């Protein structure tokens, strides 16, 4: 199992914790902006591939 440490107090915490049980600091995950950018990039690449596949034959 992966060991995770709090960025604030440096104590070991459960890997699925949203808040440190020792110091109550929030455990950062991927922000919604990061996820939005990842999904947008995925769909742009997917759209480019579909466009290339259907327009390749001319």
C-alpha cells in the first residue's frame, strides 16, 4: 500500500484522506481546472483523429 505524508505536519495519513487527521490540513488532489484541461485536450485530440480518419480518403 502506498504511504502518504501530509505536506503540512509530515505525518503519515491514509492514502484516500481528503483532510489530514492530525492537523486538519486539506490534502491537495487534482484541481477541477486541471481535470477540465485534461478532458479538453483529450477531446481535441480525439476530434482531430476522427477528422483525419474520415477525410483521409478524400
